């Protein structure tokens, strides 16, 4: 469990402490769990030069198999500031059409000061969390997708402890309002320590390690996340393209990924980003229906 303020704990009687630890062991709040099987795309909006009206029309056409949509909306700014980005607001349209809505907290495009920003918000999380709760409730969002990505390779164990503590505090605050917390993670920075993250009350972790094209690496990294979070608290992130050369994933590439995800009983697939290419839809349809994957 990430360290928390010790001032109150001395006052807490043993039975309440035991209850709190039992709740902690359950790890996440049943009321904010994803429904059985979710496929959700991330919309990059202007940041990925998306054709937004066309992508909204695609989502509308496939809304029976896309329960959630995540989209660029907020940023982590300097000094722990909560930034509302000037991007097309897709939330109201998506909510009106019945999608679960997960605005992102992004660190894009500030890759350099990312770790600094992360350290700052971890040191002083309360104003940021208050702004987040206010904005999620104001716009009637389902929850949040935390996509704070500290620069690769740098960071210490202490940063990992602080970030897990920040996410735990954020999740507890959002759960009080029935809001669901999803967090994007991977293995390319020490700030994401899966052991520590698994001990938080975050509802769902979406691994971006499975963006990799290499099937050996994919299998290894998927299993790593599965071991840490278990199938019901894990989402597998997939890219629409081969990360090595930006070519579209073939049906065989897609089938390899969906077969492994189904075999592991993982209920959530995140797709970076819109538009979702046509060859994905038969696999998404089968995954959501719980039927056999299409033959190649
Ligand atoms: C961060 O906050 C400190 C103290 O309030 C201030 O001196 C500094 O200018 C701020 N930095 C930025 C980038 O806003
Ligand atoms: C949020 O939902 C409430 C209750 O349904 C509604 O009155 C309000 O207008 C909604 N807010 C927005 C920003 O859509
Ligand atoms: C992650 O955290 C666990 C639990 O504190 C620790 O045992 C492990 O060494 C950490 N991993 C890394 C790479 O720091
Ligand atoms: C694929 O990943 C494995 C395991 O990480 C690695 O040993 C191998 O060299 C990689 N293959 C290619 C073609 O990059």
C-alpha cells in the first residue's frame, strides 16, 4: 500500500483499520467496475489530425460494440495545474448517444517536463484532484483516463511510490462520486511500478506495452501486466498500426492479439486511435458477442 498520512492512523481503532485493509485488498470499487467486455477507442482529436465528424459517425454506427470512448480533454500542467485543453468537445455528443465517456488527462505534447510535472502534482495533489472532480461532474462524464506519461527511462523508485500514492488518492476521491478511474501504463519508465500500482484503488489499468508489434515481446509484456493486475483489472492497449513501420495491422496481427486477450479472460481492449480500420470490426464484433474469432 502506498504511504499515506500517518497522523490519523494512530487514532483509528484496530477493527476499523482491519476493515479498511480488507477493503483495500479488494482493490477496486465494484460500483465503478467496467461492464463485461469493453472495447474503447482513444480519440486524439485535433492532436492526431482526426476527422472528428467522421469518427463520431463511425462510433455511432458501431455503438452496440463500443461501450466506452476516451478522448483528449485535460492536461497535467506545471506546478500540478489542471489544464482544460482547447479541443473539440466530443463529450456532449457521446453522452447523448449513450457512450461511457472517459476524458483523458494527458501530458502530451510536453514530453520533457513530464517527470517534473508528475513530481509536482504528486507533492501537492489536492487542488488538481478537486479540479478534476469538479470538471468530471460538471460535464457528466463516466470517469477519467489518466494518461500521464513521464519521459521514458528516467525516474526513481521514490517517484513510483509517489505516483501510486497520487493515483490512489485520486481514485478514492472519484469513487466517492461513482466515477471510474482508468490509468494508462507501460514499462518504459520506472515511474510505473506494477506492484505498487496494483495496490492502489484504481479501477482499471490499460497497458500500452501491448502496442509492440513483436509477438514474442507482446506475449511477454501482456503476461507481465496480467500477473500484476489480474484479468478483471486489466485492459490491453492495441494500436491500429504496426508500431515499427506505421503500416496497418493485418487481420492475422489482429487475430493474434484478440485470441490472446480472449484466452486470458481480459475484458477490456483500448485502441489507439481513431479511425478504427475496417479490418478490426469483425474481431471487435466477435469479442463483444463472445463468439469465435473470424477465420483468416
Ligand atoms: C510554480 O509555483 C512556484 C511557487 O508558487 C512559482 O514560483 C513558480 O513560478 C511556478 N512555476 C510555474 C511554471 O508556474
Ligand atoms: C448533466 O446531467 C444533468 C442531469 O441529467 C443535466 O441537468 C445537465 O444539464 C448535464 N450537464 C451537461 C453539461 O450536459
Ligand atoms: C516495485 O515495487 C516493489 C514493491 O515495493 C519493489 O519490490 C520492486 O523492487 C519495485 N520495482 C522496481 C523496478 O523498482
Ligand atoms: C522480439 O522480441 C524478443 C523478446 O523481447 C526479442 O528477443 C527479439 O529480438 C525481438 N525480435 C525482433 C525482430 O525485434
